[in-house]
C-alpha cells in the first residue's frame, strides 16, 4: 500500500514532539502534520467543553490539510475528547491511554502502578479505568502535576527548578511504593532525567507514546494506510501562538535544526 497523505498529530504545545520521535523511529516512511495549540496551553486545567471545542477546530484543520489518520499526542485529549471526536469525524484515530496502560500492566513487577498527568487527565479517571481493564489486580496511584507543563513549554527542563518540581510530585508515589510510573502527559518525557533521578533506578518509567505509535503502525497496516517505501517524507509544524518554543524544543529534544513552524489562527 502506498498512502502518502500525512499522519496528523496534536498537542497543547511542544509535548507532542515526544510522540513525533517515536513516529520517526517506528514509521520512518510516514509524513506528519503537527499542531501545537500553544496560544491556549496548558490544557490540563481546562474543562471538557473547552477541550471539545479546541479538538474539533484542530481536527478540522488537520483534515483540511489531508491527514489520513490522527494520533492524539496529548493525554488530556486522549482522556476527554477522543471518543466524541471519533464519532464526529470519519477518520481513524488513536490515543495514548489504552496503549500506555497496557504497557504498564505488562512491565509492572509488583502491580503497583503510578500515573503522573495533568489535573484533567487524573480527574477523568481514564488511566485508572484502562489500567484496571488491562489487569484488574493492579493498584493505581494517580498524581496531578500542574507545574510541569509550563516548565517544559518555557524550555526550563534539565534545570534545578524542574528537578525540584518533579521531586515534589513523585514523593507521594514513592511513599506508595510504586514499581512503575506512567508519564501520562506528553510534556513529561522532556523531564525523563529528572524522573529518573527523583525515583532512582528501580522504578520503571513508561512513556505511552512508544506503545501508541506501535499500535498506530498496526492499525495503519490493517487499514491499508501505510505510506510505504519511496517518495518524499515531509514533516510540517503549525502552532496557534509563538513558533519559537517549538523550534527550540525540536532542536533540544529531537536534534532537528531550524524546523519551520508556521503560526495559524483557528476558528
Ligand atoms: N501534553 C498534554 C498532555 O499530554 C497537555 C498538557 C497541558 O497542556 O496541560 O496531557
């Protein structure tokens, strides 16, 4: 199959780049179109109604640019808007929650799984439900971490400030004796070293994006939507606010120099 249209992905800002890197690795023949809604970041403190409006606008944009398949590169939207958007738009879509939960259920040794995520994701109960569905005996400990997204958007990862913030948020999870932690917000893999330092080497860190992109690859194959070999591969980036944070994060996190990011207005 040779379906050259791009995969669309979206997030509130730079977090979705942690999903892009797995697309580049596992789906190297796919073009992508990325939307970072950084004029309205953070999403984690917003209501479901607001997020529904934003998601519908972004999906309309991505589909108008020819997206053949959508990866929700945002846990908050994966938790709160994905089922409704699937019903509304007739395109195949995947989110991070089920693949991330299944991966955590697979790797946990003692069945004590932590989830760190935005307030909205934690409150939605989506990970808690998906983990119980994946393995009913699991003990799940969820922690909201509202200070982390602004730190990452501001490029302040790898700092003393980010380490202190992560230390504070994981303290209750450490006390609960988790053996596995789901990084349940796509901004958090930018803070991988901070989590590793704060939790020590024993706790397994799960980035749901990896399992999600592998599941997307299977679904694309099943639907006859894989890009296939040959032809140009192109990655386009759009934001609703300042393009610079995405340019900087792509450089620091993905080693991509000078990506072109275009600002667009959605309505
Ligand atoms: N990166 C998104 C997530 O995975 C949204 C974070 C936010 O804007 O609060 O939840």
